[in-house]
C-alpha cells in the first residue's frame, strides 16, 4: 500500500500546505511545470519524487525529468504527462500513449483545473490535480492525495488553499 501526493503547476513556488497535506505520503508525483530544479529538490528532500517536465520548464528541469512517465505503483499502471487533456478531449500524443500503454491511471496537469474523471472508453481513471503555484488564472492552490493498494485506488482527498 502506498499513499501518493499529487500536484502540478508549481511554477517554482511551494505553498506551505503542501508539506502538511503530504506529510504521510510515501511518494510525491508532480505532473509538470515544476518551475526550477530548486523546487523539485525541495520536494525530493521531503519525499521520493516522480515528475515530468511541463511547457514552462527550461533545459535544467528537462535534463532531469522526462516528458512522460510510465510506471507501475503496486499493481496500477500509471501514465503521467503534463499536457494530456481529459476524457473525450485527450491531446493527440496522450491518446496515442494511452492506446499503447493501457494505463489504469492517467495523470496530466497544464489546465490549472482540478479534475478526477473515470474514462469508460479507455477503462482508466484520469486525474489532474489543478495548480499548486501562484502563476496562472486559478484562484486556489489544489492538491490531491490518494492510496494505491494492489490494484485499488482509494481514499482520494483534495486540499484547497488560497494562493
């Protein structure tokens, strides 16, 4: 069993609530637009980090983190990328990867809009944690935490804080 902390679009800023909300997490997953390596390193010093780069991330972040992560957590196949869209509106590359990888959990960021939707067509759970940084049109910092136990994704909780 693993508890996961999920965030995206920090843009170089880490709100103090991140560390409290993810206190019991086993891992943190970052769905892109990290901002800089200092931000990633602070998260990595706190908990193990799995991350992808986003469209605002420069060479230094891109040299450490890939564009796409495909991995297993327990018995759940996870596919994570920054710009992915959402069910019935996936970006072309995301759709191709979903067809190829057949994940049970697809994670993307970019929109700054928190969404958790089940995709009947591809039989997967889609998560977008919204935005955890100050930059962008979003009004609130949003974070997700959940548990993966074997092949089950349970206990999903959302944190929402003022920027």
